[in-house]
C-alpha cells in the first residue's frame, strides 16, 4: 500500500504517503497506544503488527491499511510489564522478532507468527545493566540486529535460535533508540 502507519499516544492512527507528502487519518484503536510499544510490517500477511509494553495493555494488534481495520491478536507471553521492547520483521522466516527487557534485568527474545496467531519464547540474552537501544532486521544476512544501551551489538538467528555478540560501538548510547537496515 506504500504507506507508513503511525499510532499516537491516544490510539489515533495515521497513514503517511511519501509520494503525495500527505497524512490521512484512519480508524483509531482504543485498545493500543503508540507510546507504549513497537511495530513492524509483516509483508507476507500485508499487516502492520504492533506490540504493547504493558501486561494489561500488552496487546498485540494488527492493522490492515487496505480494509482500514484493526484485529485483536494473542497477547505476548508473560504477566509482567516490560520496561522496553522493540520488534522487527524477519522476512525469511515470516516472523515478528521481539527483544524485551524487564527492570529486573531479564532480557528475552520471542517470535510471533501472524498466520497462526502464536508466540514462541526463544531464548534469554545476557543480563545487562540497562535496556536495549535498537532492533532491526538485516535481510542480506538473515539476522535480527539488537544493540543494547551500552552499544553492544548482537546478531540473532531465528532459524538456529542463537545469537552472536558482535563488535560494540562506543559512540551509540540510546535508552530507547531505533534502527533500520539500509
């Protein structure tokens, strides 16, 4: 559909069209708020998938631009609210990959399959002193790249359920950064 989908803190949904440089207000969601989660586009399903931080709001929602509709999906596993999470879409595996951090120091990877509406707990990452910084999918290498608050870089492979610690950066320090693969 060639649109960027944005949800504000009240659940108001917008679609941005780069070609016409215009915003369009779409059907809002009262059950998901854009300031408390992360989203990624599932290209195989043609849906934007959004995951909330809070266990009470820890909802997973799918937005379909073509029909301008929201769909309530299965919540992510766990009863606690995460202090930070971010998602990326692994196009080779057709999964949403979620990196999540809890204030207690636990960090984990989960995967979500829209086609079956199921979550799978994958593995725990090293316990660090602070939250993650950025998550994105490297399609050339079929890895989800996770960069923590201190600049440590991890490459996660969904197919083998393993990660490698890669080169760190001393110049990136992001509490809630974001990333994109170019």
